[in-house]
């Protein structure tokens, strides 16, 4: 179950999100650059406080401004893939992925499924855009999140890699059956991947 109700005024621009679904979906938050799409993800993740918010993930209420509920970021069990991936340059791929989770069979399977097992000793500077994205996705999934947030996940990829990455995110959704929210300004990305498009601005 996912229930997200946000109301926020950002530089005189009203941001409003209403999601209430019993079954997981892929949602696209679409709008022009600078409108506040990333701000919405940050409020869901707990990095920023909304003016008014109610967020319930499965059986857990993680944000409710009316009743002063604000669960800490680390306890929300949300995976967040930032736009620039934020891989640590001084760590190899394996240590980037296991930064937030102990090495387990789950991590090994993730690396195999995302086709990055052969990259585990490489450093981020040696990775292509698509490889860096898969490594960042593996790190996002390493903690077995209940919700995945993706900030402009395809913006830095060429067309062929973008299509491969869209297929990869769809595969993750079908395998994990957890909700995914991604932001984009692309009609193509929203139409190709999302079950529901939320237009902002």
C-alpha cells in the first residue's frame, strides 16, 4: 500500500501530489526543469519537510504533519537514486554497493541480475553512464527498500542506453513488485515506463 498526499508552496509554485493505491505501480512525476520535481522526491524521502504531508508505506505512517509524525530518513526504508548517482570515487563498485548493506547472497544476486558482477573491482571513473547507473541501482536496492525514488534516471544516457535502462527499471518493478516513483521532463520516458503520470506545473 502506498498513500502520499503532499501540499507545498515552492517559490510561489504550488506542489500537490495525491497517490493512494493498494497495488504497486510505476509513477512518473513530469514537468519542466526547476518546477520542483526533485523537491517532491526529497519530501517523500524525508530530506525536506513539506508544508502539509501524509505518507503511508505499507502499514507504516512515515510522515503526518497534522500529528507531528516525521520518521527519520534512515528508518523510512526508501531507496533513492540521485540524478548524478553519487557514487564514491575512492571506492570500487563492490564497496559502493555494500556501503549501506552487508555483503550477502542478496547483493551477489543483484550484481548478477544487473550485469555488473564483472565490474566489482572497477572504480566509478572507469564506468560508462549505463554501468554507473546500474551500480547506483544496485546500491539503491541493496537495503531491500519498500519504495524506490529515481531522480531524472535517464537524463544523462544516450538513446540506446536509455531504452535499455527503461527496460531494466521495468524488470526491477516486475521482479520486486514495489512502487517506483521517477521524475522526468520527457514525454517519451513517462509514456514508456509509467503506469500513472503526475503532471506538475
